[in-house]
């Protein structure tokens, strides 16, 4: 269920309510207060319709299966697992890297040790 048509209906109803509000504002600016007040019922009806359509859309959107995205997005590794398998490099090898390679190594969770046998 894509809900595009329902979303479009929400947007159209909201736009219709805003158009009535703009008409009312223009009448107030023109000094036509009585005519602006006469549009009150039309504006209330437009807002109620927009709210009803939005409410229905929200309820329908709540029924959409959100697990579909999991099929397309690779799962991230748990943080504990990535910490356990952190790369370890001795200082001599680390010093041979370029500055860019050093930064990439550290940002990827790499660990520099003074002795290659030293690990936590």
C-alpha cells in the first residue's frame, strides 16, 4: 500500500482550507469584515474536512508494513561485535601510513598498540 492518492487528498484538502483563509484575510484587509465573517462556516467546514482526511490517512499509514525496508537495507553490526573485532596495528606499521590512511584507520575503530601482542 503506497497511500499516494490518500496523501494527495490530504494535501488538496489542506490547500482548500488555506485558500478560504486567504480569502478571509483579503476581505479583512479590504475592510469587509462582515463578508469575512460570512466565510467563517466555509472555513470551518474546509478545516474539518482536511482534519478528517488527515486522520484517515494517519490511520491508514499506521497499517503499512514497515518491515519491507529491512529487505533492502543491510543490517548494521551490533556495536559490541564491532568493538570485539576492532583492528589492531602496531605503532611501527601505523607510522608508515599516510595521514589520510591513519585517519581512516582510527575512524574505522582501529587501535594502535606499542607491541603487536598487546590487545585488551
